C-alpha cells in the first residue's frame, strides 16, 4: 500500500528500489516484515484552515468533518491556566458545547457580562480562539497531537495576532503540541520567535521559507533554523510592488 501511494504522490511508474521512513531519527519501516512500525510521537492530527469550519461540517471537506468531531468530544474536568488567560484577557468570555441530544449540538459563547451567543454568529477572531480552547479543554491537544494551521492571522486584528501566537507557543511549552503553521504575516512570525525565546523553548522552533522553482509551479522549502531575516526580506516585495504603482 505504501509503495503504491509513493508511486501516486511522486507520479512515477518506476519501481522504488529502497527507502526508509524515519520519525525523529527512529526508523519506522520494517522492510523484512513489510510493514510500518508504530508512530510513537503522533497519534492525532488536526488541520485548521479557517475558523469558519466550526459548527459547519461539510462532506466536501473531510478535514472540516474531522475537526468538528474533535470539537464535539466531551470536555474533561478542570480548566487550564492558558484557557483562563484567553477567556479573561482576550475574548472576555468562555466557549462551551451545549448538547441537547445525540444530533443537536451548539457551541455557545458566554460573554463575561453573562450574555450568551451562538458561536456561529460571533466574529471569526473569537472563533479562532474558541477552536483552540475547545480542543484543549477536551484533551485533543497534547504531546501526541500534530496541529496544522493555515494562515491563522487572516481573521485576527493586529493585537490578537500577537495573542494567538503566544497561545500557540504556550501550547507547545505546556502540553508539547507539535505544530506546522503557514503564515504570511510579519507580526505572527516575529511573535512566534521572540515569545518562544522569552519562554525558553526557542530550541523547538524552526522556520522555513518557500522558494519557487524557476519555470514551474513547484517550491522548495528552505530551512532557516531560528533566523527570520530572509523571511522579512521576502515581505519587502510588497513595498516594492507598491512603489512600482505610485512611483
């Protein structure tokens, strides 16, 4: 099955002669037995491409369905300091799941003044934080989780971009959540680096920049370690584009 998948992904009909798959330096393929060994560092992957997915499972997007299944899990007892910080200082309220029966569920945002709203009707920024809060409260985010988020800054105002980045850093520091974040925002990139440095987890952080391969629609991803200067140089292209239009 893996050989067939490799052929499909790399669009080749050539027979793969030899390969090994490693996770954190540990080989997870057993060529003699012809099987994969257990992946010890990841048990669950969660993909968030837009906060609009909450409460809107779609058969066209299987990852929306997967995300909502995770969000509907029963909350665990107790709260976390990270969630208390988000509820108190950022969104000024808390999010919870209202279960009426097996088929009727609703996410509620309860503001600190006691007013309650259907989360579906709330701002996308609130939804962004709510998704992480719900996942953390029901145990979906832990050291066996691989969390993928596409451009989280799109739905956040400048101050909340920094707060969201801090939330991500603390999830990694306190719970060991593994993440892959795609961002085009200098504030997000800066916050991830400097808050990680302040929290003394800079050694867990790696930046990459996408470099287009000439004459194609393919990209190489260049590993930058913890250096972000090259990323900011790429952001300068927007100013160059503006200059070309307004002289």
